[in-house]
C-alpha cells in the first residue's frame, strides 16, 4: 500500500465505522477495487484502533458514569443506568463467543458477494426501526440480544453500529440509550479484537497516515450520527445500503 491508499481507507473507515453502513464491508470493497492484496487485515485492525480512541474520547462522560455506577453503593441503585456495567459485561461475553466462532473463518466472508448479502441484512434492520415502539425498559435479555448482534457484525457488510442501534430501537429502548449503549459496547469489542490480533500484527509506519485520517473523520462522523438519530432520520440509511448491496451484487 502507498500513503494515498492508506488515507483513502482511513477516510472510508472514519465515515463508515460509525454510520450504519458497515466499515468492514466498505474496507473489503475498497481494498478489492484498489487492488490491495497484502496485509489488509492487519491494516483494517489498526484503523479500528483509531475508532477505539474516538469512542473513548466522545463517550468519556458516559463511560465514567457507567464505571462509577458499577462500583456505587446500593443506595444509589435508583439511577436509571445503574446496571449498565453488568449489561455491557454480558453483551461482551456473548459478542466474544460469537465473534470468535466467525473470526476463525473470516476470510470466507471477505468477498464482494458476501458483503453485498450482509449489507442487505443491514438494510432490513434499518427499515425495521420505522415500526419501533419506545418502551424505555432495558433488561438482561436485551443485553444478550445486543451482544449477539454485535458478534454477528464481525462479518463484513453487517454494520456494527447499524445492527446494534437498530436492534436496540426495535426492542423499544430510548434513542439516547440505544445510541450510548451501542458505542459503549463497542469499546471492549474493538479493544479486545485489537489485543487478540497483536501476535500477528506487523507494524508499518505508512499505517500512521490512515490512523490519523480515520480518527479525525471518525470523530466528525460520530457527531453527525448523533444529530441524525436525534432528528429521527436514522432509518433513511437503508437507501444507501440497499443501493450499494444491489450495485455490488450486479458487479460481482
């Protein structure tokens, strides 16, 4: 890879990681179209590390509150998010088990045809949020389901943010809770996947340019997504994922 390719992929990662359009799917497609063959998984993982720092900084207040509530005395159990620490642990365990099962065969899913299929699944999830009914309740069963969705999102084409946020909305969570939980849940998932890949990771200085671009663009994209969710336009991303899925199918 040259520096321009790393910057292009960094931009793709920054935009697609947080918007519900699948960053891994876009990286596979762009790597395929750019003719990049070598060390792509290593570079993809490094780009996700940029996303890890973005979400830590963006959600620092919510993260601090979850940690404080997790260790708080029982007299503070009236707080609405008092159990989120446990929910995140449960979701992460489910994600880890399912993600590990798919990760062993991940190369089989790094094809344009597979990406197109999972983009269609993302499309259906986004469309389903149109019929959501807000209930506000958040329990352990929700944590398990959301963990499953995040675990499946290891597959290129199934958007992690799209799958988790959409399912949270479908389950009746408030918009703010769905948004915050989806990205707090991403912290252990992204961090864990990076740590597990360190044994096979080979550092190249050229990766740094992609990291910087992915961080800057990713932070801006997260701000944009929050505004879109607050404005009830989240489901409209289905138009993009549907068209891209059909385009990739036609070109494959």
